[in-house]
C-alpha cells in the first residue's frame, strides 16, 4: 500500500470513529475551552477572569440554584459541562448513576492545600466511600439569617429568643415577623433538615414518621412564609424586602455586605444558634461526558491556591477548604459571624448524610405539599 493510500485509510478510519462518537475527547481535550456549571453567587468577582488571563482558556460559566436542577441536567446527558459543583449529599446519586468521572487526583496539583477534615466530611456526607469522584469547593452552615433591626421592630414588646430557630418555628414569633417578610430556601432536603434539627431528630433520618412530624411543624409555619428562594433572597434581604430567612450562611453574609456597600443602615447577620445548625459541603466534580478533561484539572489546581481561595471567600463569604487562605483575608471578612466556627460551635453542627431513595421521594412529595399549603 502506498503512503498516500495509507493516509487516506487512516483518515477514513478516524472519520468513522468520530461518526460513532469515539474521538470526541481527543478532538476537543486540547481546545482552550472550559465549561463550568455552579450555584449562583458562588464565585469570586475575578476568579474566572484571572483564570482565563493566566491560562489562555476561555471559560463559559453557567449557574443554577439547587442540586435538583444539576441532577436533572446530568441525567439528561450531553450537558457540555466540564466542571460541576454538586452538594455533597447528592454525590452518591450522581456516582450510582454513572454521571461523574473518576478523578485522577495526581492531576490536581494543589490538592495538598485542602484541609483533610473537610475532605473527610465531604466524603462522608456524599457516600463516596473511595473519595474518587468529588473534591471540596466551599462549605458553610444552613441557619437563620435576619435583619436584626427589622425583626426587633416586628416583634414589638416580645423579647428576642435565645435560640434563633424559635423565630421560624414558634408561631408567636413568626406571625409577627411575617409582616416584614420571611423566606425559606427552595430545597426540600435543606428545609426538612432544619425542621428535623429543631425537633431534635437526626437530619438524615430514614424514618418516615420523622418526616411526618417535620411536615406538621412546617405546616404551622407555612402561612407566614412569603417566599421560597435559593437565589433572589440574597438581594431581597440586603434591600430590606425580607427580614428573616432560612438559608446558607455565605448567602446571608453576602446580603449583609451588599447592604453595607449600599450604605443601608441595617444589621444583617447569619446566626450561629446555641442549639446548633446544619453544615453543608459543596464539591467539585467532572461529569462523565466532559470533553475538556485537562482544562478541568487545571481549573481545580488553580482554585486550590490560597490566593484564589481568599478571593472567592472575600466575595461570597462561604468557608474555604484551604486553611492557609485565611491569612490573606481582610479583618472584615475574618470577623464575619458563621464564617469561622470555633471547635465548640463546630461540635454542635449536624452534617448531612445520604438517605435512601424512598426517603428522597417522600421528602420531595411532602415538600411540594408544604409549598402549596395543602
């Protein structure tokens, strides 16, 4: 066979392989493109821009509000995303569904900067026994956030309770506070975790009776809830359209910073309840059908640098998995309540754990009924 004929044969073989979808990774892995899918308001102001400038890789950055949206998109397939940030409690479903790529951690060159305890919590919360599919992004607590001045004004002669959870779950408080706006995150697992915690039941229980009890508690709160939001509540709290929220500590602290930046004279805080709260751990993963693997690993290696982590934390006020980044933060950020917990406070926090699919279905059904007021 002549050299020209051999070349034609190789081209024909490559064309057939591409037609069968076998050459996509090779053809695109070296492209200067990275497609990232993350929670909204969950990135530093210049993280993407600086990564692009440093690497020459063009980033497409899309956002979602809740894990359910990410899960549905990955289940549908052909997302085009190279890096996603699932909540830890969803990891086991993503892994079981073969929706994530097994990581080669040797290609994450800065992984040694990550706190081993945070890595351990992430793995335990996600049911990723081998720890091969997900690495940390950020973490924080699910808690009560409030505009202190507006809540006090709404309560009138009723004293502020020692436990902020009472503001939500005791009707004598929530019926007064509803006049200035109460919001809950639009996420079944987070809302039921809060109710179960208040009832002193395990937040990842697999007992249907526990969820029924939580549903009864939530039903008493429902008439006083104005909004279910996992995104817009940040601006609504900052602007004064809401005064009490159940949400994520980083979001609540971000609302406080936005109010300060706008010179709004209001004290917005993410509380650290003396009875404890809920921890959440969000991770980074590579979808099974990712096309730009090398660029995904470069992104992961980049974001674990202390300077990059400090930039992210300073923008979003969620806690970092890279302890050495703390020294690079301003005093304003370091002194933010709920951002850095003491060992005693951390001992009171309840981390999520995977629950059986039957519980996921039950929780989803009860949450839909709760939202509709049925």
